[in-house]
C-alpha cells in the first residue's frame, strides 16, 4: 500500500504560485480573472508600468514578437499596472496589438510575482497558475523572452513525460492490485 501512495504522489506536480482567481480589467473596464484570460491556453504575460520608459519600450518589443510567441502555442498578453485612463492612453500611443489588461491596484502583480521588479514576464498554464517568472527589461528583454519560450518547450516535453509516467504508474498499480 505504501508503494501505491508513493506512486500516486509522484504523479502530481505543484506549480510555483496559484492565484488564478485574481481579477484585472480589460481596456473597456470589463473584469477578468487570470484563469479566464488563459482560457485553457498557456499565456505569456508581459507586466509593466506605463510610466516607466523601460516598460513602454518592453511592451512594444514584446508586441513585435507576438507572432513568434503564438507560433509556440502561447498566448501573449500585456498587463499594465496603473490608472486605467493612463494605461489606455499609453496603449493607444504605443499601437499595441496584443490583448492588454489593466491591474489598477497591483493585485495581479502581487499574485504573479515574488519580487517587485519591472518589467517582468510570467508564463501561466491554461488555468492561470504561474509556471515561471523572469524579471528585467532593456538589454535583457530579448534573452528573457527566449528563456520563457524555452521554458514552454521544456514544459511541453515534461508534460508528455508526465503522461507517460502516469500511465506507467497506473499499470504498476493495476499489477500490484491484481497480485493481491
């Protein structure tokens, strides 16, 4: 029986953070949770404060790489901290084409990130749980994006491995149960 519990425990893995019920708004002030934004798809969040030049430049760069992000099966979004009217004005001025959400009180920022560094990125699973975070902009932004895309590829590979391991564990459980 101990073997059975160990096998079952090994089949599930916990992600780093879990606050998918955190609410943000879209540009039209409609409320959304991180889970509803992800809607079953991995999502890469670029988080910034539009009052910071590195965040504005980072958002434009991130937007320019959206096609590459989407080609990996990841949904790119931008999340700005700040006053909704200010954020909307910056989004219009920056000509961002990716979906943009607003975190007026910084709650999503606190839910997603364990450090107060901007800009930052978070890779979310389809349920809005954080898989990985990375901090920094400017010269490091291109490299950070590559790291996040590699993380997605590794997670996909790991996910396939997890399914295989789970199947093997189920076969072993069946065999163990049939021996009794």
